[in-house]
C-alpha cells in the first residue's frame, strides 16, 4: 500500500524546556495527517514533541479503508498514546472529527494516557437522515460521496482525503456514538472544545451533547466564526493554533506542579 504524497504520518521530538511535553494529533475519517499538519508544525516549533499517526486504511486508497473498522483506528491511537506516555511527562491529545471521538473514547477508558484534550468539531452524533439507511444499504452499496474538504476558505491547501466514504467502515464509527456518549461522565481531563460556526458535517448538537454529559469541570469552548468542519485548514486556523498552544502550555504547567 503506497501512501499518497503528503499523507505521511508525522513525528517531531521535543526539545528545550518543553521536551517532556507531547501532543498527539489525530485526523478525521477518510482524511490524513495533512489535515492537522499546520497545527503540528507550529506546536513542534514551540519545542513540544508531536506525533500525528496515519490511521489504518487511510492515506492510500478507499478500498484499503473499506477493510478497516473503528476498532482498528482506536487501537492505532492507543498504541501511539502509550508510546508518548512512556517518553513524556505530559501528553495532550488533539483530534478533529473522528479523531476527537477517538481521543475522547480513550480519555474515558484509559485516563492515565492523556492530561488534556483539544477537540475540534468532534463527532458524537449527527442528524443527517441518510445515517438511518446505512445499516441496510452498506451491504450492497460499498461507498458514498465523500464528506471531506468542508472548508470555507478558497484556494490551497485543500484537505487531502478520499473522494469516497466506505460505508461499512464509516458505519463502524457511527455505531460507537451511543457508547462513547455514555462514557462522557468518565472524562475528567481539561478540555478545549473548538467548533467551526459553519460546520456542515457535524451539527451543533454534537457539541451540546458533549457539554451536557462530560465529567470534566475544566471545559473551555471556542467558536471559530469563519470556519467550517476542517477548521485546521480554514480562515481561523491561526486562532485555532493560538488557542491550542495556550491550552497545551496551561496543561503542561499544571503537570509540572504535580508529583
């Protein structure tokens, strides 16, 4: 399986005073680490260690993703998180859409792996009527129109993602939503929740559901007024990066004061 140019996983070692702090960055469904690269590069410039893995089945051909499921993606993120935890005092997880759901799932079940969460348009529920027919049509219709590249800003870079969404793989994610929401009271890490005001993929109800159920008492919500779903590549990317860096710095400072 040849990885598409630009879709490669990304890793940067920490350095200087921030060498013992790492940020795990997880991309969205059908997408690649290119989605989070602008944030990853700026975080690395500040001296923090960065790991942006490529989820199984992504970054090659949609036919490869069709052979994978949510459990495969979750396993890959857990493995990356465990590696960072062995090497760093503080680990902050950053996830977009599916990536946000994955790190939230892990934060609830393996709280020792993450010290803070940055959730960018995380998906926990959707209201699109087409979701109701996927369990039936997925057995004879392999793919649907892609959901990538929801970006308001014109021009490059565009999101490097599949043009088609493999339905069985996608439905394996949708099936997990009720379980992940049920676990939200077990999420106690500090959270930065970032939402694009013009997101056409994940409805506001998803963030509302999160806020109603999360167990953390330290939740900061930020709206990006000129951005859609792929906020990391949209008009407010600089604001998103600045908010993320402030959050990582705060979580790292809190960790430095802990035994």
